[in-house]
């Protein structure tokens, strides 16, 4: 089902989750996965297989309980080198996905009454670095989701959290159409 930002905010106000993890699906702009509570398609459409955010979804190793998984439908053929050089492939995160992701993070944090910070909102790359399966580890199942984004230099998680904070103070930019 497609959802609006108002829908997402309401679902967050009714759920018992304590964290959000941000992903990309290693798929294509129109694909979705039921491993995530929310999927954001290439055009920024918000999609979910679920009508609530308390559903148990397996999206982050050892960190699924109480953790809302949001995935961008992209990066089907992207890759990363050990030195951190990213080859974005033919389906990098779109501007619409990044902006919608930040708005969704803001809506969830607003609905749940949370601050928008790294204690509540992390990328899968940030969790992987903490848990020993990030880019600097030798785990063959390494995760680097949103380590960076093509739109801006820097840590992808910091950029997305910063954009979400911006939208918190500019709610007129988050109106559903």
C-alpha cells in the first residue's frame, strides 16, 4: 500500500519501536521488500506491506526488535571498494528518495516523540561498523547501506539526520499532496 507522511506519523504515534534503521534494498527503483517496514521507491513514493510499524521485520543483524526498517529501492548493481570508493551503478539513490527518506524520518520521530539523533536513527552502515560487519571488517556479509549518498559529500547518516532536522523546522515542506 502507498502511504502519506501523515499516515507514517500516525503509525509512529501508535507503535512501541525505539529506533529506526535506514537501508537501501540492493534492488531497483520499483522493487519493494517485506523485510522493511517502509520502502521508498525511485520517485519518492512511500510504500509498505504493513499497516503498522510494530511488525517484526528482519532487516538488521541482531537489532530487529523495536527497530523500524526503512529502505530505499535502489543500488541493484552498486558496489564498494575496500578503500571506500563507491560505484553507484545504474540505480543510485535518487534526489526524491533522499528527500522523502528525511521527511519520513522526521514524521516518525515527530509521531513517536523522539529527538532526531544518532541514538534513534542510524544507517545500516553505522550499525554494521558497531557490530563488526562494516566496511573496515573482514566479514564477507559486510553492509554499507547509506555510508555515503551521491547527492552530498560526507557521512550518509549525518546528512540524512541533518535533512530530517531541517524538515522538522520547515513543516510547510512536508505537506502531503
